[in-house]
């Protein structure tokens, strides 16, 4: 086999026609990706910023330019800050608990036992359930009138102090399937010989898990931390189905306020909040990366 | 230090028996190689010593202690795996230190730990790599880290499961030497599993040849080469392996002969077989050579063969021939002019170095008593 490289006799004075053709070909290759990014990312982002600079009137018929004042007012206003607080709490409630439960289930199911596949299937089933359906199922459990857990005070949806936590539990449950599958897959990717070497070295079960297993599945845990944080910041359907933001505003996360199903906030304010959410997501992701990436070990 | 004793040990996985009624004594300080083809049960035997597999039946002891029900970490053994099994997230130093800190109850003081690590690193030439991660090391270096992790705990027994299989040929030869030196220095019991008979022959004090879950023969390398107990051992030890062909015993003069489909072979020692007995005749390639065509004597016997290929190895030539339905290999002196491919030749076997095997039991006739080889094996 041989590879021949065709080079023009004088590379420096390549004919202009050929250069133009190559450039056009390059752009043609870029076009599909560009089209998608422009349509679904860059243009919406431009529109979002544009909207945040205009203030709609009450009827949505006119939107004069107001400059960045609306953005500044919104991001320092109590409505936005309450949204940040609720979204932050939602994150704190769902991410660590979700990862912990996923690890527990995966460790329990990572055995060579008869019928273990049945449990593996059950544990991962929430992946195939839509958020709306899962929320309705969860609602039958916590429904204040007829739910099985209607007397469990810390699960109450009608108490402003517990409603957000209760809703977040439905998220934990819904994400569990994904967490379980990812952790189980990475547990099963640990070479048997490494496990055996650890057993011979003398690690007991707890130290084995903390010193050997956790570092070896750390890339999966990092991935889950990022995915679950994004999921927490984007949670919407479960809130709408379970509490519709109430009681009062106690379950209004930032995203809920932006989506604004009751239509309270003008477009310009929601656009400003979106920019705030964008910034918040970027900050959290950067923080996570800085904090965790040094502890994550990616193979060899 | 202590030896390892298998007393009629059996290991079953469901319906399959991996090791059956195995009895084997590994002496204190001995370098024992378990040799056999893949799937023969040698690794299972090793893993039973480690405690990674349970013993189904029989008794397994390390030193004077029966270890059937003792967990791996309390057996005072160290194991080196084929894939090295290093902890990828730990530095070389942490990897080597691991067996010393894994069990909190019998952890050594930090000073002694680092002394032992430095010593092991020194022995294996890893001093400059202690702060690296395994991923930054070559295959040979990783294998040495695995060895260092094993020696740092000063175990009663070293277990090695094909530790050289992932290394390239040159490194394998070098590491082989290092392992032998390590054994000489430590004087600890080594149990070493391999399918490579060269590794077994070059390193072992004694070899246990295993097939189908049974020990076929245990002996010093030269012993199993010169006095194979049965056809399996005869064909497994030696490269190229021993040539075999079936025939019928006849007598003539002082010795005897074996008539095969391709001709008659003179045999110096009939090893108890009588005229008319069916036998399998075996002869090693170095004792088989084509007869000089100029001295051809139709009455002299020999095996009619056709040359199929000639392999040049520099210091010797292997003549691959077809004899009846068998392929037979003769080892030739490269100084002599070789026949050409396709030539008809007559192969002569050295009558004093012909082995006879019982075709039904596959045992070598006269095994244990007489030695067909002219050379006497020196002990030690």
C-alpha cells in the first residue's frame, strides 16, 4: 500500500481558482453545524439579550428600549433572588442525595446473584418514565387529601416550609434510574484483578470502597454531579404538576419564574432572569470543575 | 517462610471440575512452576492458594496451617497478576505502600513503611518513578511496581499468575532473570503459573505439569524433559515438541524395533514391552536426522518422510516432514547441506533415545525405573 501526495509544482503560486474552491468546500462542510448553532443558539441568545434591553408595556403591544437598567433591576430584585435561593436549595436537596442513593442501589445490585437482573431493571425503570407521568405518580403518594403519605408532615406539599423539599424528592426519584445505571456501569468496568489485589492487600469493605472503588468510579460521579446540577436548575414540569409554584411562592425556582405559567412577569424581565440563570449555571459548572476535577481520575 | 500443600484438593464450578483430587507439595523456599495449557486448572489452583477461590474438597495448607476457610488477607501471601492490577489513581509509592496500610489493625509505623518502600524500589529499580502514576509507566515498569508491592509485605508465599505474558519478548527474557535473582535473594516460596514451557524450564526449581485439572508430573526441569511420565508431558515439554508415531514392537538381536506405517525404527531398550505390543514411539527432534542419501541402505530401516518445510533459526534448522499421517520435526546441524522441500528422505532415530508409550494409558513404558536417555541427570 502506498500513499501518494499530490503537490502542485509551485505551491506558493497555487491558482486562485483552486483556493476559492477549497475555501468554499470548507464553508460547505461547516454549514450544517453553523445552521443548527445559529438557529437554535446564537440567534435565541441575541433575541434574549435584545428582549432584556426592552420593556414591554402592560398589553405587550409595544416594547421601548430601556437599556441595561431593567437587567440590573431584575437581577438585584427580590423576585430573582428568591428564585436563586429556591433553585439553589433544589440543587442541594437533589444532587448529593441522588448520587448517594444511586451508589447505594448500584453497589447492592452489582452482585452475581440469581435474579439480580430483575432488580437492575426495576432500579433503572425511572429512566423510561416521563417527568409528567412520574410527577403524577408521586402526587398520588403525597396528595394532601388522599395520598399514602398525607400524614407525613415533612413531605407535605401544602406547607411552605416543606413543599420544596417534597417536590425535590420526586426529582431524586426520577433521576435515580439514570444515576443507578451510570454508577453500576462504572462499577462493572473496574477490573476484577484490581478488586482482587485490594482484597489480598487487606482492605476491609469500607476502606476498600472509599480508597479503591470511589476513586475508580470518580469520572462517573463527576459526570453525574454535573448532569444532576443542570437537571436541578432546569426542573420545571414536576413543580408545575405538584405545586404550581405554591404554596405562595415557596416552590418557585428561577426557571419556574422564567417560564411563568401564570403570566405575571413581562417578557423583558423574564429575559433578564434567563441571563441571570445562564450566568448562575456557568458559575456553578466552573466551581464544580475547579473543585472536583483534581479528584477525578481518568483511567491511564 | 512456609511451603504449600495440596491434599486431594478439588475445585468445582457448578458442573465443571477445574481441579480434581490434586495433591502437590511445594517445599519451603522452592520456586514451583505450575505449567499447562490454558484452561488446565493451573490458575484455579493458584487462586485457591490466594483464597480468591474456595476449595470445594480436600485440604490446602500454607506452612502448617490449613487455610481452606481463612480469608485472603489473613493468608500472608502476595500475588502478582498478569494485568499487574495496580491502582491507577495512586502514585507508585502509594501502590507499593498499599499492603502495608490497607489493614489498619496491623499497620507499620511510617518510618519502617518508607524504609521498606525505598528498599523494594531500590531492588526493582523504581526509585526514580515513585511519584509517578502507573499510567505514566511502561509495561515492564508497571510489572516491577506489582512485584515491589508484593515483596514489600514480606509474605510467606509469592503467587504469580502469568506475570510476564503482557511483556514483549526481550523484556520477558530480562524480567525472567530478575525474578530468578529475586527468588535467590528472598529465599521465599514462589508458586508461578505459566503456559510457557520456556519460562518454566528456565526459572523453576521444580515444574508441576497440569492438564485437565490433574497433575501429570512433578519434577526438576531436566527430569521432566528427559523422563516424561506420559505422552502429554512428552509433547508439552520441548520446543519443537517430541515426535510421536504409533507402531508394533518386534525383536531383533539385543534390542528391539518398532514397526510403523512409515518404516521400522530400532529401539535400544524395550522397557518391558514384548513383541506384538502396540506402542506409541516418541523421539525428540535432536535425535532424529535424515540419512545421508549416499549411504542409503534399503535394509537399514528408518522412517520414510517427505520434506514439507525447513525453518532456519540461525544456530539450527528445523526440518518439517510428513511421515504417514504425522508431522515430524528433525533438528539439523546448520553446517550440513539441507535437503530441499519436496524431497523424499529417510529419518533415522537414535536407538538409545527412543521412548515408548502405552497407547491406552499414555504412560511411558518403564517410567520411573529405566532412563532411555544416555545422560544421567545430575541432581540439584
